[in-house]
C-alpha cells in the first residue's frame, strides 16, 4: 500500500502545479507598476560615491623649490609623485579637523633613474593623539613613523614640513641613500 500512496501524492502534486500555472499564466505585470530596487537606507547610492582622491589627482598645494643639477651630477631633490592618507579623504579632510590621527604616505621619484620610494609619517592633532591613546587597552601608543603634529587639519602645512625636511636631507653629501624609506608599495601597512 505504501507505493500506491506515493504515486497518488505525486499525481496530486503534479495536478496542483498544473492548476496553479494555468491560473497565473494569464496575469501580466505592467512594467510601469514595477518598483525599481531601492538601496538599503544606510548604503549610499553609486552616484553619491566619489572616487578617493590621492595627491596625484590634485594640484600640489604648496610651492616646491625647483630641481637644480648640482656640480656632482645629482639633483638637489627628488620629485614628489603622489601622496595619500590611510583613512582620511584628501579633498574632504577628517571628520573632526581638530582631532584626528592617520598614517600619511608620500611617494618620491628620481626621474633620471626612475627610482621610486615611499616615506610614511603619522599625522595627528594633539586631540587626535589623545583619542588614540585613550582607545588603547594599555593607555600607551608606540609610533612606527616620524610624527607630524598639527593644531588642526592643514594639508599644506603637513606637506611643507615634509618638503622642508626633504630639502634639508638632500643638501647632505649622501642624500642619495634612502635606507629608511619603503621602496615597495606592498610593504605599506594598510590604513584600515
């Protein structure tokens, strides 16, 4: 008797599918009544997203001394080819211009040899450093990079400090040695 019940069940189920398909096959949805898919409330629409800008995409905000060929055949400075923050958008700046802390990476190049390298800095305000320290379980922070402290968001001031230090270091006799810099972008720790 069990096989008979299975056959009856399958026949009944098939008959049910045929009836349902017949009932709903004549209904056509008017395309004007279809609501397009909507993004979730917390998701910005694609048009609202702007591409993340790097220094390469923007005019350089400060005047840089010209490159000058020295008597020994080297130049007085490398070119700055790009710069960016780990988390902060260069165009908009941080959410709080008086309390931020982020990693800043700048790329240099010697055009004559196509040698490129990256230098990293930690850029912060005093209030941003305080927030960072307070967020740590130990209540202490060890910085891996040179720290640049500014009173508020000022990209030009950050770049000016770096350019001044670069010009000073390249004035030294062994300025071609870049042993403290990262030469491979894959070695740059992610900004999070």
